[in-house]
């Protein structure tokens, strides 16, 4: 049975690879012949990559949600086991002090778990903050470069206008001379 499944799995993979290679070869020949543009082919594969990334991200999110659910269920199970043990010990004649101690230990364990999770979240936010601060520094440099470029372009524009000023006086006279010459 497993040999048959492996055979079919390998066969499916070969069919998929053959179809993909055939499609790729057809697209390459269409691009070479000029029927299909490279941009369209690239856009098609970019779209496929985006779709696959979207599916990947959705699966990662689903996995993370399930992992959190598993952790919560494990915590609940541990609490239930502790509660059952406390109940068993209490019914076995254990003192109230020992029961209270167990309850406090359980609460401490829960608090420790929440503390670890809070530290993890805090570290994540610190990393995000550091990244944003780094990007802010780069942004300031980028803005400074753009402002310098704008200033340079304004200066160039002013210089062109200054060079153009004497030409402007000559151009209307030249046009007037051409118009009067053409009309006669």
C-alpha cells in the first residue's frame, strides 16, 4: 500500500514538474518570438509569488493561533490537575495550611507563566521600537538629501532663467521679424 502511494506521489510530482516546465518553455518561446512581453510574464510570476506569500502568511498566522490555543489548554490542564490533586489531598485529611500552600503554589506558577509571556511581548515591542528608531534616522538623512537636491535644482533653475533673460529680449524681435518676412 505504501509502495503504491509513493508511486502515485512520485508520478504526480513528475506530472506537475512536466506541466510547469512545459508552461515555462512555452512562455519563453512566446517571449522570444515577441508574442508575449517579458513584463507580462514577470508580472504573472510576481502575482503567483504574492499569492503564495499570502497563503504562507495565512498558514503562519493559523499556526501561531493554534500554538497559543495549545499553550492555553496546557495551562488549563495543569491547573485542573493541580486542583484535582488539592481536592484529593484535602479529602485525604491534609491540613488547611497545606491546601492553602498548594493553591498559592498554583497561583505562583500561573503568575510566572504570564510573566514570561509579558517579557516576550515586551522584548518584541522593544525590537519594533529599535527598528522604528533606526528607520527614523535613515528617514532624516533621506529628507536632508532631498532638501539639498531641491535647493540645487532651484539654483540650477535660477541660473537657467538668468541665462534665458537676454535671449527673451531677442526672441520676440526675431519672431516679429520672421512674421513680417513671411507675410510679405
